[in-house]
C-alpha cells in the first residue's frame, strides 16, 4: 500500500515531488511581540508534489484552512495601488464586453476588501462579495460593497441560488489555488452562474513558476499551482469549460481564464488554442518537466546565501520591502534571520509592529526607511518591483541599492538591472 497522499482532484497517489521546501511557518502569520516572546510559533511541512495523472501541482494538506483564513486575515488587496488599477481596468472591460448595467449581477468570490467590486458599484452595477475573512469583509462594506462572510463551495452556492442570486459575471481572482477541495469549489459556480453568464478566474500560471523559478509563490495558503491543462480538467468535471484566455503580467505572469457552462453557445478563441499548444510544447503533460525543478530552486537559494555572506563581509545592512507571503517562503527556505534582514517595510498598518514568521524581522511603516537607512533594500514582492522602486527612489541619497532575488540575487538600479 502506498503512503503517498492522494491527488486533491483525481485521487491518484502523489508519488512525484515537485519541490520540498522543508518545514515552514504560515507565510501570512506575522507575529505580535507577545507571540514572539512566547516562542510558540509552529512550522509545517511545505512539500509540493505533482500528480502523474492530471498534472495538478499541489502541497500536502499540512494545515487546516481555518488556521489560515481566520477572522483576522492580514492581506488587504487595496494596499497595492497597481492592483486596484488592475481591478478597475477589468471592471471597465467586463462592463463593456458583457453590457453590464443596473439590471445585471456581479458576484466575486474571495472579494477581500472590495478592491474590485467597488468599481462596479461606481458604475451602478449590483454586486455581491463572498469573503471568508471578517476583517476584510468589514472593510469592503465600508466602501459600499455588499459582502457576506463565508467560504465558497457547492453548499454556499446552492444557498445563494436558493435565494435567487444568479450572476451575469462571476469573478474569482487568485483564489482557485487557495481551495483545498478544488473540485468542490469549482462545482459551486454552475449553480449561481446564469446559462450564458461568464466566469473569470485569475491565477498565477504554473508555466511561469517553472520557467522563472518562482518557488517563493509556494506556501501553505496556496494548495494548488495551476496550468490550463489541469484547470480545464477540473472545469469539465464540473459542467464548465474555458472559452477564452488573456495573459497577464500580474503576480509574475498570470492567466485570466474566461469560462462558461459546458452547454453555452460561447465559441472558443484562438488565444485558448494557442495557450494549449504552448503548454504542450513546454512539456506540461510530461512528468520529467516537473522533476527538473528542484535543482533550479536550490541554485536560487545558493545565490542568495552567497550574497548574504558577501554583504556581511562588507558590513552592508540589508532591509526588505513588502511583508508578503512569497518573501517569507523565500527567506525561510534560505535560512535567513533578523540578523540578516534588519527590518521589513510594509504599507499595511495591520502588519506594522509585528514580526515576519520564521525570520522574525520587525515590520515597520515605509516612512521608517529614512531612519533605518539600509544599504540594500530587498524587494520581496518582486511582481511590484517597479512600483516599490518608484516609491523609495530616495534611498539613492545615501547610496542605497534595490535587490531582487529571483531568478538570482541581483542589484536593481532604477529601471536597470545590473
């Protein structure tokens, strides 16, 4: 009998490792001073495997969802101005494409603090957000965005449909990867979506994760790492299908997948066919592609460790910007500590005054950068690199440098990688 865990979608035993990042604390669980002093922080295995049957990449179920998406979830989407602008462009494009108006209904799953639905509200389009974290839902309601606190699944969807909620547009941005029961989650959409309604998913593209060695996007909160190949199988198993796709720059390279009911009259686009062909050419249907990933991850880690050793030898003080989950995966895998990262700056007041999990670097407000005067600022959310460098350009006054660590550790000058 195999001891391998079953695939969360097709239940095939997971005998292939994608990458094992060791024991790690929860990437979004920043510590209070009292928690740090208590010394009770827990770590859990962070082992990503790939299914040899459906090619869904996934981490082990080491942590229950309730321990991650609790009532005090720390991530507020609206603290990234570029992400809010991205959401506004989406809302405007979908309103035009689907001719949305006062008689329409838009439902967003994992609606966070209303960062997206607020734009539909401004256009006079009725909205409903479904959000599992009470604190972010409260922030959404303060923006005038109708929001219910719930985990979305088939039971939630049936309850919504029973109340007459039927959507012309459903959006689920960067949440498909967050669901331990991916098939049960997807099954819910067919009950709320109108017969010719449109469902869009946005998620980081597994192909970019592999090609750009974005292993820091792996953490307990992300149960799955998604390709069109794998997602299409989940959709079709639940009466849905993709019909179009857009390639996005967000989160290091994402897909916006347009979906509909299996029986919808919407025709598939050339863009969707092209992406299928690209994934096939990259080998996403071959297990060997996934087994080559670990050595690349180890090379990124070794590059950063070499940088840290050189920085210590030169007496350089290193700070980080962005108390992001991806940064915590990276720092903890590399074995960094508060001795290496003297401070971490973040614009989110809910994170300030706390400490990064694992490394225990103190989280400070961005206005503290001048007081700390680091020699180097490591940008942890590398997908927001340009935005952050623009905000902190003044570190050049004392010779400060920006760093990124993916796909290797390198100094980034304003607009130039050197």
